[in-house]
């Protein structure tokens, strides 16, 4: 359930569980209170960590990503323009694919 937090994927959740001493799927009600509090503290620290984007998660990471996209739009670079037009920005083809992305249209 750690992977439900934005920025916590499988690998990061496994690493945190290994730090606590858990391996595999482990229900929350079978954990010791010290393990639960360690996980809570680690999540809280990651969700408010604005200094290092590599360690950020949750709202802090979402804010970092949105600010990066906004910066790209403001300087009018190729990637920023692609974001504005709601087109794929990493070189994917748009003739046959990216239908969902194109259907939404520009944000005018």
C-alpha cells in the first residue's frame, strides 16, 4: 500500500520495508508499533522534503514536477510547447498513436 503514495513505486516501497525488517506482503495490523511509526516518519519526511527531488514524494514531488513543466512553458522551449499543446513531449509518434493525448486538445 506504500506504492499508493505519489513517488513511491515498488522498488522504493520494498527498500523502506527492508529497512524496517519486513519482507513480502505484510498486513498493517501484524506490524509492531515501532515499525509503523518508522514507516510513518519516513513517509512524512519524504512528503515534505523540498530540498532533494530524488527523495521527495507526495505533494512535494507533484509540486516539483508542475513547477518544472511551468518553467518549460515559460521559456517556450520545444518540450514546453508540446506540453501546452497537449502532445507527447518525448519524441513519440502522433500519426497513429497518442490518440488520448491528442483528443484533449490545447488548453486555450
